[in-house]
């Protein structure tokens, strides 16, 4: 082992009279550890939230929606079967299904709630929505039943709010009422709860109810028209290419919108928050690394006799620099390794036994999901070690430029 590295390692073990330097060394290691752990946790949390939101949104919504060009003037697609047929000829399309969306009020035994009614085709909805794996009671095929009352499917949070259950009844208050001698009276329709789903996305579980698309068309007076046809692809990251192909196949009479265009504001906000959080924590880690600067400067002042003796024995300026670079870098490496262990452990604990919990009615999820990517962990670790190395350069340079004669003049 070269003498520079041996002496650098030796300086890490302070003598009894150098306790203060040892304390500063411990603070430096702790600062780097906390900074690395915090950055890993925040990046894992933000990645986990983005993936969670994306999976839940795409679990209930398709990758692309096809509208009639006049959709925004309250017109719909008059021939959805033809659109579905043409869409399925496009490479990359794995499913297509029409739907209707309308607002209404549902009333149960314990209260009422405004909801979004979504009319779906039970036969093809499973091609574009992950309904089967999210059903907690009943099956989506139960919406086809024609026995007794018409069927409806509720989200689990909505079921709790209305105070009903599978097999129970709810009353729908339609937006368009009927004329009566006393004026416009609301229109009521009773439904039997055929199934209950839970996507784990509060906005969907508490605010959306599913109906058979034919029944929804009659209730909302749509005739044979539907609002849109939703389409699922085999790659969510290539929806732009699929969109261009669909426009070619369907012609200029249709408007195609991707999931990213519908949710761009949400994911852009999450990405910006992740960048800002990472920047703030990186600055905190930079402050922690400056502890290494102060610690090394104190060591240089305390070791001025040793430095003078080494230089008088032939040690070069580069050799003196390497002594203190070694000492500071080792502190950074130890702090980084401890930070990685702490950060990864806390992320694992959060996923297994959640510590951070939130109100799902505000944040859409109750527990913060952590997604650890080794690329992020490695990036944080390498960045922290590099930062620790850079902060050793100035104190090491100060040590190397000292002159033996001046240091030993009064000894």
C-alpha cells in the first residue's frame, strides 16, 4: 500500500486528544448518509406514485379514445361497430369497445352522491379495461341480465357511501326530467347492484358507476350513437405511432386522443415535483458534503507538523494531496453506503408495512408506493461519492501548498 493511502486511513482513527476532529468526522458521515437516504426515498416515492397513477388510470381507461369530429358540439359516433372493426385492423391494437359517459345522481339507503355513469359493452369492455381482476363481488357479465330490475355496477367506495351491497337497490335521478303539471320533475329509475369493483383509485371507486351501453343509450336518449370508442394497444409508450395509423384508417371524420394527452397535466406536474424535490435534496446533500471540507481543513491545521516532516523527507505536493483526498473520499464512501442501506431499507418497509399514509379522497391513494430502480440508486450513490471527492480538493490543495520551513520555524 502506498504511504499516501496508509496515512490517509490512519488519520481517520483520531487519537484521544483529537476527539473533536473525530466528532466532526462522524457528523460528516451522518450528513452524507442522511442526504443519500433522503434522495433515494424521495425518488422512489415519486417514481412509485407516477407508476401507481398510470396503472390505475390505464386500468380503468383505455390507451386511446376515438371521437367523432363533432364530439365537442355534443355529437357522437353513429356507427361504433364500423369504428371498432377498422381499429382492430391496425397493428398494435389489442382491443376496442364503445362507451357512453353521462352525469347522474345515485341515491341509496344512507345517502346520495353525484356520479359519472359509464355505459359499456360487457362483451368487449374487458378488452380495454382491467375489470375482471378488480371485481370484488359479482361479474361484469351480470349487467346483461334482463330479469327484474336493470343492473348497475358500483365502485366499492361508492357502495359504502350509498349504504348498499351486491343484490341491493339504488335509485338513479336522471339529469333530464319529465314535464308535469307543476313543471319539470326529475326522472327516477331503480337499479339492482349486480357487481362491485375496486381499482384502488379513489376518484374511480367513489365516483363512477357502470351500466350496459344499450340501457345507457336509452336512459340518456342517445339512440344508436355512442360518445367514443376506446382502444387498447400492446405498448403504452407507442400510442403516438398507433394514433397516426388509426387516423389513416378511420379518415378525417374522427378525432383520436391518447392517454398521455388526456393526463398530460397530471404527469407533467408529478415530473416537475420530482425534479424540484431532487434538486432541493441534492443541495442538502451538498451542504452535508461541505462538512467534509471543514473537517479536512481542521485536520490540515492540526497536522501541519506531520505535513512539514513528510515534505522534508521528500513527499511531493501530489502525495500530500492524495493523503487528504483519500481521507475525505473514504468518509463520503462510508456515508454513501450507509445512506443506500438506510434508504433502500425504509423503502422496503414502506411497501411491506406502510408508515406514510394519506387521505385517499385527496391524494387518490392511502399509502405511498415506493418504486426502487437500481439506476436511481446507483446514480445517487455515484453522485454523492463524486461530490465528496470534489469537496476534498480545496483542503488537500491547501495542505500541499504549505512550506516545511515555515511550518517548523517555531518548533
